[in-house]
C-alpha cells in the first residue's frame, strides 16, 4: 500500500470521529441540549485532564487498576496453565471440555452477588469476577492454539529425548503463543469492562463508583469522565498488548 | 460399541451435575449463610417461576433482549457486509469501531437513562449497542473473505452490485455472520442482566440484587441458576439454528464469550 493511500484512509477514518465530536459540541453550542443533560466534549475533556492531577481521582483509578490486573494475572496463569495441561493430558481435557461448554455462555456477571456473599464487599469479590470473566477467552484460545500445533514438532523433540512435560512447555506453549496472546488481549479488554461494571453495581471506591456517585448527585460532567477514563485505559492496554505481541512474534502476521 | 462419552449432551449434563455436587459439598463444608447448599437454591427455582410477578419480570427482560438483539442484527449485518466489500466504507468505520470497542456499554446506562428515562427504550438501546459490535466485526470478516472469482463471475453474467451483495456475499459470509450472532446473543444476555443490575428498576438483574438486599440467599442463587440456564440454553438453541442455516460450512470453533 502506498503512503498516500494509507494517509487518505486514515483521514477517512478520522472523519466519523470528528463528525461525532462536532455534532456533540454543536448540539451543546446551539443550545439544543441543556448542558445539565449533555455537557459539551470540551467541558468533559478539560475536566478529565484537570482530574488527572487530582490525587483523590488517581487513588480511585489505582484501586480499579489493582483489581483489574490482579484478576487478569490470575486469569492468565490459570487459563494458560489449564489450556496447556488439557492438550497434554486426556483426562484433564475430558473434564475440562464439557465444563467449558456449559460455563462459557453463562453470563458471569450474574455470579457477582454470589462472590459478594462468599468473599465480601471488598477487593476479592471484584477480583474473582474479573477472573471468571477473563479466564474463558484465554483458556479457549490457549487450548485451540495448542491443539493446532504441528505434531511433528513435538515428535522430533520427543525423538531427540525431550521429556513429555518439557516438550509441552518448550514447544507446544511457544508454538501456541500467537493464539494465546490474542486470547489474552481479548481477556484484558473484558477485564477492563468488567471491573468497571462491578464497581458500578456495588462499591465504595474505584472509577465505576465515581460514575454512580456522580449520577446520584446529578453531576453530568463527572458521569462522563469515569467512562472516558476506563475507555482510554482499555485503548491504551489494547495498543500496548498489540505492541508487545508485535515484539514477541516478530514476523508473524498481525491479527485484527 | 458406542462409548458413553460420545452420546451428545451426556458430557455437558455430567458437567452440570458435577458442578452442583461440588457446590453442595463446598457449601456444606464451609457452612456459611452466604453460600447455601445447591439443593436449597434448586428448591427456590420453581418458587420464582411460579410467582406471576417474578415471571412477568423475567419475560419482560427476555422481550427487551430479543428486540435489542434483532434491531442490532438489522443494523449490523448490512454495515459489516458493506465494510467487507468496500475499502472506503471499511476505512470510514474501522477507527470509530476500534475506539468504541473498549467502552463498557452497560456503563452508559445511567447517562442514557438521563435522556430517555428508565423505561424499555434505554435498556433496549444498551443491548443494541452491546450486540452490534461483534456482529459488525464478524460480518466484516466474513464478507472480506468471499472468493473474488465468484463475484467476478456474477458481474460477468450481468448481476448488479446490490444483487451481488444480497445473493453472493450474504450467503458466502453466512457462517461467519452466524458466529457473530452467537457472540452477540451471549452479549445480549450479559448486557441485559448488567443493565438491570445497574438500573435496579425491573427484570432479572433486579430480582438478583433485591433478594440480596433482603438477605434471601436461596433466592439469589436460584436467580443465578435461572440466568445461567438461560445462557446455556440460548447457546445450544443457536448452535442448532447455525447447523440448519449454515451447516454446510465447517463448524467454527469460536470463542463465545464477551462482556458488556
């Protein structure tokens, strides 16, 4: 693709975003929408940037990030571990497959009250929810990626005297990495969304709580700011993960 | 001889029973009021379903979900197909879709409620938003992968562009579209439950937290079971539909997970 064509496509792609922002600002500017119901994008974004220097806001952001990353790290450890194990061991696979079939389409958010009742109102119930929501895409991607690894790779390693367990972790895990990383990226964005929702439903801190608090006090500007914050966090994490993937898998085709 | 594990439906059934037994044993071992044994929760399920008010609540939830889901299909499939066949359309929509991808749709509920009130419209709109994205994405991927030669042959035989989209691209992309619809269906249920948990007005999500506030723990777990069964049954039904509509294609193992 030529450089000019790429620049042209980028410009076309920015168009709807600019148009939407313009429409939003226009509605406010021409007083079609009362500012109490729809504050303009300029107001919202300047509020967002001024809050970035507010230690209290950052504290809420840090709480959310802590829950997000704890849950996600657990999900990666369990998801990748179980996925690889299921490929190496027929019994594990026989138990795991029907469990996934039953549990994957279940809305995990419905388990949140159960987590609150068993784990309490604090961090652990939210981390547990993030974990169960993020673990399925990671587990499935690992399992499917590891299943499609060329068996000859494993045979040659086994013929060269590598033990079964070692072959699993040095060959199958590495060969399944593209699929695993895709699963992790999906899981990470899901984790972002879920941690925010769990804080909205039941919390006294975190970004989701800020949104609910603003809604109760009818502060519309402050309702937009947490949503924008979590979305930007999601975008940054998504981009960072793509960069990591490009670095780890040099030469492997990009995925969408 | 047929192995017992090959009987369709047997392994998932065993998984369900296994989960319930495991839950029951853990609950009896821990013996805390926050985790009643599975049997106690199961006993509450018919109680909920026999209560006309609760049943009406659940049915109105399902009604909203169905409306939001089909509205999203009507919008998202044409957009996705057009994106797949036209570079300009794809370039136009892609960055916008990428930007709104990590936005928690159900979190928009309080803002949408400010504008449209607490009624059905807000909830249906949120479900619509949640379902649209995966359906657009998969329709896009499906339409992009259509064999170019088929389109050329059709054009050579004098078929116009709209007819090509309807009679070649749509059927060829159908298996991938069905994958998107399946993800969308799971997402519709998730968004429905989540938006009701946030709005706390009516519906299944509201029953969940009302019974939590009233400390009726058996009822909480029974509602969780009902929602779980709904998710599983919808997925199984959709898989049957997929087989009927696009059974000629290789079954795609797709990650049917997502979040609102």
